[in-house]
C-alpha cells in the first residue's frame, strides 16, 4: 500500500510539470507509463517543459546553436537514464503510446537529428551512462555510450602512455555518434577509423532485448559501426581495441598565405600526403584572414584581437598545414625533406610531446595543460551550417585558385575549410568492411563550415555556392558525403512511418554508396516497424 501511495505521488509530481499545450491524455499516459512500468526511480530522471531544469538539460548538449531557438521543436519529455532498464521502459512506453524517440549522446550531429523532430517526441539523453573501463594488459576498453572522446582519452592515459584509440580530435564529441558514423582522427592513416577498431558492443533493440555481438549477429554488428547506430537501436556500450603509440610523437604546424605560394604547396600536398608513410598525417586548414599591407589595397577594419581600427588591411587566405608523426622530430624532418620538400618544414615548427599532449594540442588546449581538461563536456558553441565531400583526383591548380577566390569573399573568422589526407591504412580496408565506404582511391576529405548567426540567408547562400563550385572536383556517381557531417540538403525522410527506400536512397547512397542496400536489409530484419527513425535514418523495405 505504501509503494502504491508513493507511485501515485511520483506520477502527480511529474505530471504537474506538463505544460497545458501538451497535457492531453496521450502525453499524460506516456509519463504515467514510464513511472508505473519502471522497476527503478525513473521519475527522478524525467524532465518535462515546465520543470525548472528542463531548458538547461535540453541546451547542455546542443552544439549547433542554429537549433537552439524558440521555434525549434522541443521534446515532450527528456529522460536521462541511470539504469539500462530505464531505456527499455522508454522504448516500451514510446511504442505503446505511438510517440517517437530521439537518442542523444554528445549532441554534435550537425542537423540536430538526435534532439529534434517535427512530431511529438521524447529525448533519451545518455549523458549519465558514461563509465569507462580500460585494460592496459589486453589493450582493450569498455566505454558506455554516453561518454565523450575526451573522457575516453583521459581514462586511457591514466593507465598507459603508449596506448590510444584512433578517433577524433574534438574531445567533447560523444563516443557513440562518432563511432557509429565511422569516426576519424589523427591515427586514421596508421590504424583506420574508430569503427574499424570495435571488438564488441551491447545494444537494446526495438523489442527491448539487450544484445551483444554474438546475439545480435554479424550483420547488425556491421551496421552499427559506420551506418548510424540510431537507426537500429540504443547502443549501451562498446568494447574497443586500443592501439600502440610511441612514448613521444611530433606535432607540427606550417602556415602560408596566398602571397607565400600557399596554393602551390596545397597543389603538391594533394598527391604527396596520401602516399606518405602511415606514421605521418597532414591536414590543411584554409582560413580567410586579414593581412596587413604597408601601402597597397588599404581598407579600414577592426582588429579582432585588439579591437582597434587598422587602415592597412587586405583579406587573404591562409593555409595551415597541421600534422603529426608517430616518432621523434629528427625522423620527421628527414622524411619531409625527402618526400615533401615544398612544405619547407623546419625544427621551429615542430614540437616533441607525449601522445596525450598531442591530443590536448589538437583539441585547442596547451600541451602544458592538465589532461583533466579533457573531461570538460562543454565547449563554446556557434550557429553553423556544414558540408562535406571526398576527392579521388587532384583538383587542378585552376580549381584551387577558384576555391581560394570564394573563400576570400567570406568574413575572416566566419568560415572553416579543412582538407584531411587519406591513404595508408585507409587504402587497405575494403569499402564493404563497414558501412563507411570512403576507402581505397580516396585522396582526401573536404569539410566546410560557415557561421550562420547574423545574416543566415547570406551564410547559407555562400556555403551552398561553395559546395556547388566543388562539384566538378568531388567524387562522382555518386557525389559522396560523410555521415557524421550530416547535411539535410542531401535529402530527408518523411516524418511519418512511410519513408520509402527510393526517397532515402537519394541521401543514403551519398553517405554509404552500395552499402546502403545492405543497411536497408539489416534494418528490415531488426526493426521492420521503423521504431528507430529520424530525418536521415535507414528505412526498412516497405
């Protein structure tokens, strides 16, 4: 009798926070279902729109402020499970009351698919499930799906200074979204992607079953490692294969402007970087900057750093060649002198650091900062639109010049364009080994981004124009894109259950090429009712 009394009080407490606009019977029944069905205190992790913590909980993991506006659709409830059984309860009650669910880890999906829907939905926020267990002897780690890359890197570094996991450089990115889209970082040319180094996984399917690799089968295990796990279930944790790195690595940065023959160096980089030894990786960051000229092309601008007006500024494009070498500085200098002398790398542009220090540097920390900073899940957020593409043939010099002309049109500090070299281990893995198909023959990946706060229409027009300009130089049949840089311009599903194979193929083949068909087959078997869905989720066959 006492248990029933407290259950009724819990229901009344949670329902009291439901706003009048959504307090119809179905939504009240849903929350009541969560509380009555759960075997744990789920009422403590339910947040509804009138709860004082609702907005802060929702905004905490929103990393694209373009989707943090008053008009952005909001969930009818947020659930932050602390027990796996609570996830099963959310799935059960969503299905019973015909309410869609979105799953959020780090919140870095570029189009907000993990926390936005155009229909009534519940947000399952995995942030509380983020424990990590590292076994340095077996060189493995189990990591729960709510953890970030920074939390993973920190945990590994606490156990070993010669073990690492080949994943991304932005440390507040969620582990699960990163792995389930492929996941690349500075070790890609040596060890491949994050998805290539997964040994096992635990997942809850649409029926509420908890599965591991053996019980889910190899097809589903294949699908969640690069095909977007949120199309197939809720990943609970991953077993990762850790890789070996030397005690010291060398990081370097070489900056050149157009006036310093940067385009010539980039032209050479296109063919050299994919063929370098696996221990070397080089990315190129193209930025529009102010260059201060003594007498010519004068223009009065405000110096962002000092806030002072300068009357001798000229816009130009700066190319920063950023990279790392799994070894000591002298070995890198000798290698680059032989393979890539055009870069002109000198000792003053290099630093020998530990691997975890290199992680800090590439994550915009200082090498002298404490690794504890990697545990910080919050970093400055901006409103932006991004796109991606792949290149399998070098862009002509004329094409590079045209690209720079478009980049220089943008306001300094508002755009970002990154070329990421491939080759090495990436060439050795089959296109069909995982759903991520961008392997042998790919020279590099392109990432482009523009801030959209202020004049959003102009920003969108600029980046779409840039993307269109690159059409002749990008991969063809299809023109491909990277799932983790999701882009609704490529196409979206219907909001209802009837997302067609034909409709999803428009965007699906750009992300997955021929692997899209196998993903649809897996989806049709494991989730034929399409419970796990969003605007770019894999559909089942109708």
